[in-house]
C-alpha cells in the first residue's frame, strides 16, 4: 500500500502519552473494585455482597466488557462472549453482528438477576438511543458519513485523545487525512489488532497483517476499536477547525498538533527522549 507520508523510522503519528485503562474486573459504584472475595474474617455463612451496578468506562473494548460482565454476575470466564449469538442485539447492518462500539459506556443496574444477554442488549439499546437521535445522526450526515462510520471515528478519538480538550483536534486529524487520501497511521489501531495497550509502536508492529493496521491500509478500520462516550461522538461529528495532520503527546498534558512533517519529527524526537528518561521509565 502506497503511503502519502515521508518514510518512517521512529516517527509516530499519534501518541497518547499515557497507558489506556486495562481492567477486567467489574467496576462497582464508579471504582475499579472487582467483585469482593471472602476475607479470612468472614465465616462460611457470610456471602460476599454483590455489586448493585456495573459501570462501563468510556473507551473499554468489547473484550473487557465481556470479562467485566462475567465478573459482576459471578459467571465462568467466557460466558458473556458465548452468549452473544443468543442476545439478539439490535446492531446496524454494517456491524455484521460485532457489537464493538455499541456497548455504550454507562452505569447498568444488576438487580432482578440480570443475564449476560440482557446486559448486552441494554448497552446496545442505550447506544442506539444516543447515536440515532437527531444531533448525532444529522451530524454524521452533514459530514457525508453514516452513523456507524461516525462511531468508528469516535472510537479512534476516544483511544487517541489524551484529554477531552484534544478530542475535536484528533477528529480533525482523522478527517484531514481521509480527505487527502493519507493512511491514518494511528497506533491505537495497532494496539487493537494486537489486543494490547501501549504508548510505543515498533517497526515490526506496523508490518502486521491485519485489517486494523492503519499504517498499511487506507481508510477507517473495519469496525470501531472501542466503545466511545458522548464527548468523543460529539467530536466525531463536529471536529475542531484546523489543518493538522500529525499529533503526538510529548508528555502528559502536552499534546502537539501540526500540519508540518518536520515539526512533527522534532516533537516525536522529544517524545522519544522523554520516554528514555529515568522519570519516564519509573512511571512506566
């Protein structure tokens, strides 16, 4: 696949500058506390209190959500994933049965003995209510795309933006590259293909054979790469005006956007120096 950008050695198009949240436990009452285990002080008659709600954070992948549901409902690992065919999820045709992007991040009640199928259906129903109403649907149409494409862009924004303030700019980079026929070259898609979360992408990584390899393939990835929240969706349909083609989070709180490749190279060099510093290694 021909690239429309200069050759890349250690050049990174994007970098969040912080690891994505990776968690497999159910998030309870807004915390990352998994379903509690019996403590030594508890007797055999004492059962652990089950969580009343399941909180799905913005940006979680479907795989993380399946594991969280298993934990919350005290089910064997893999139960929720296996329940997908029975859930009869109301997904758009473009999704081809894959709920990635439509498991809406929110707080879901766990009363009345919920099943995995019911929880997944509730997440998808919530997504459809959010995405198909006028602001999102009209915004997608205004940008010459359908809602599923808008959700896909929002998932990139959710994964790549270091702060909420950067979301509109990240969305603009996506649009600018698509309009110029440039590959997106986003590390978040490589992370998705490799089922990982990291701030570093190697030359070997960008040679992987995957439809999610946005260094080798043009256009959007075939599906969303996570489940975006409302702010990322708003950024996807109303990106910040600008001519940016590159961005890199040089250090936490310092994301630099530019249309100039040479300037981007200098920013990436600074990012690499920061990653090699003792402080970065200690925090990493």
